[in-house]
C-alpha cells in the first residue's frame, strides 16, 4: 500500500526514506570548511560526481564562513538558531540579512556570499553534487592553512 501526502504526490509499494534526529551522525566538516562546525550527510554523496545530496551543518554562535561561491545552486534551510547571510566579496556583518529558524533561501551558481551563525545554529543544505567551495580570497580557504 502506498502513501499519499497530497493528491498530486503519491507513491505506491515503496517505503519512505527517513532519518530521525537521534539517528543523525555528526562529524567534522571537510577541510575546505573552517573547523569548529559539525557536519552530517543525510542523503547522497556531496563529494560525488553527480546526484542529489542533503547535509546539515551545526555551528556554534559566532561561527563564520568567509566569502565564497559555488558552481552549483545551493539551497539552505535554517533548522534551528539564527543564521546570517551576506552577499559580496567582503565579509561585512552590517550588510547581512538575518534568517531565523524556519527560513529558506537559495543561492544561484557563482553568487558570492558569506555566512555567520548569530546564535548556535543548524542549517540544512541540499543541491547537486559535487559540493565545491571557491573562496573569493584564496587565503580564506581553511584547507590551505
């Protein structure tokens, strides 16, 4: 027997994939993400050559991600806490928009942006693999330090 959430979205003879909060396995982020955060892969392979992925990034208050861009679209949902997002090549907290829990945003390919956890925060990011960070200032790339 199938499961229907709305009339136009229905599947039959297939169990839904699901992960409960207590099943999320947190670990260190990849080297191109600054240390201090924790990362969980919920589905897919973000570093694979293709395919969908969904990850969560858990950050302490004050955690910063330097200006960067991605070659693929990035979709971000704030799960908990307060997340700040700014656009451009220089980190400027005064120009950041504040996204409380429940907010969603997306960044098209090549958009230069930066981010910060205003409080302890968890964001969910989904998109197409591979995930690639291109720092505007190469000296900001944690994997080069």
